[in-house]
């Protein structure tokens, strides 16, 4: 990659050292960016997988999310976004991430977590209502089966 460097008269050796260090530093920064890009791509892939699953649930329900089916996916999405935020916060300097990007991802995670709590709470209520309806239907069937005919025999 580098050709042989020769020091010409008038150029100090310390300046050459600084240039070599700058080149090495740039190479390390490039390696850091490559590591950051790889790590970030893996984390975002996990996030996008959860978003795809939620979109599939929504599409199968006519554009609406079924809270019972969406609850575990929303929790997983929130966890995936939490991993992204943690990575971004820990590696902010190393990866050269701007503050506004971290703030936006943190806000997105908070919004997802809030939606997950609401959806899961609603899912619990829906399951309870379904169980109650099933019990009432079963009791109604039992009452009809137990009823004896009334009237003259």
C-alpha cells in the first residue's frame, strides 16, 4: 500500500513521523468505522426483523395490529432497540456517532416501549374477556343441557 518513503533535504524526520502516525491513525479510524458498521448492521438487522414481523401481523389483520400477537414482538423490538441504544452510547466516540442520532434512537426506543406496554396491557384484557366469554358460553350450554322440561307430564 505504501511505497518506500525517502526523506528529502529540508523535511524533518519528526514531520515524517507525524505524517506516518496520521496515516496509521486514519487506518485505525477506518478499521473502527468498519467494526462499527458491521456491529451496527447486525443490531439493525435484528430490529428490522422485528419490524417486519409486526408489519406482517398488521397486514394479516387488515392494517391493524392484533395486541395479542403483537405484544411479544413489540417487547422484542423494544429490546432490540435497547441494544442499539446501548451500543451507540458505549461506542459514541469510537464510532464517531453524533448526539442527535443517539437521541433519536433513544426516543424511538422509548416510544416503542410505551406502545409495547399499552399493547400488552390491552392483550391481557382481551384474553380475560375471551376467557370470560368462553366460560359464559360453556355455562349456557350446561344450563341448557341440565334443564328439564317443565309443564304437565
